[in-house]
């Protein structure tokens, strides 16, 4: 029984399939975000389509590069992106990119 309990504790810690929640990329409702943007009256239905295209492209890029950013940057930028509602992957990517630039291009955020 003790070995079984040890297995249940060790397996999630050693298997990447069991990714921790803090390393997961946030999920945004792009339709809501782009509707809110187009409802500002600065464009027409085309601006909604452009917004959806841009957000979807950046979401795909972030899905590939998400873990290359430091955990601190991911956490801070995710929280900042949520301020004011209607979070955006473009906004999240911009924050992460600025953080990386300010840390000297280092993905860990240590500047080393």
C-alpha cells in the first residue's frame, strides 16, 4: 500500500502530462474580446475579423513559446492582461516580449 501511495505522489511530479496549473497558458474568449473592441465604434465588422485573425495567430504562437518565458513574467503578464476585462493574447504577448527585452533577451528573466 505504501508503494502505491508513493507512486501516486511521484508520478505527477515526474510526468509532463500532468502539467501544473501555474504553467498553463491562460484561455481567453476571443469573440468577446474582439466584439468589445469593435463595439468601441472605431471600425466596422472588418475590424472584428482582423481582431479575430490577429488574436488567433498570436494565441498559436504563444502556445508554442509559452514555457520559454519565465514563470514570473507569465504570471505577472497574465494578471496585467486581465485588468479591465476582455483580455487579449496580443496584449499578453506584448507584455512578455517587453519583459524579455528588458531582461536582456534572457528567457529566464534573470538577465544572465
